C-alpha cells in the first residue's frame, strides 16, 4: 500500500473559497454581452473570470469597484483573466452597459440578462439585490458588493468581500495564472 502525503505548506489565499458543482450560467441560456451576441459558459472557459453584480446608475459602490478592477487589470496585464459586469437592473440595456463598463476598461465585458434569468443567477450565486427606491426613471438597488471568481471550467470558486483590497486580489490572480 502506498500513501501519498502532501507535506507542502498550504498557500494562503485572500478570498473565501466556494465549491460549486454547477456551471456559473445555466446551460440553456444564451446571453448578449458587450463583446458577443452569444455569451455562455464556453465564453468563460479557459480564463479566470472576475464577476461583479451591479447597475449602471449606481452612485457609489459600482463605479468604485470597477475603478479598482481597472487598476488591478492594468497592473496584471494578463489575457487569461477577464472581468464580467452583470447588471441587476432590467432597465440597463446592452448599449448603456457597454458605455458604462468601457468607461473603466475597454476589455471589461458587460452582460444584459432578462429579468427572470438575472433573478435565477442572483439566487444561484448567493447575491443580494433589491430595488429600494426610484427617482424619476432611475431605480436604486441595495446589492451585494462582493467580487466573485469563476475558474477556467466555468464554475464559481471564490469571492472577495468588501473592502476590496487591490493588492490582495493582484497577489491571488497572479498566483492563479502562473
């Protein structure tokens, strides 16, 4: 009998580990993204994907998080990592999302998902999102500020909770792609 013992020190990661058997997106869903007409789990495969749920009219947390993400991506300069912004506001059309995410970084990908599919994905991912008020035509949401990680097999595997610390994320993403 042979027993293998891993005596290497465990690598400390700065995110909360998650274990998911399921693909991040439902198999039968085709989603329009700011980069392609048919975004699905295949679009996630082969890359580490950083995911943030928000909305384009968010006055504070969303722009701050995307600005930090831009700094992280500029520092890493790694094409094996992509950022996915998923709007929780059904009023956010694809053109508005494209303008919004590309303001921060032209490589960021935005998704416009119909209301039913957003609700399913939010629930499946454990994201909190609730419309709390409206002013004119603008809706305001209370939502999870976490940043999620999807592995190269299109499965959720981790999350960072606020406060979002750039250097810790850079350390983890650098390790994952080397």
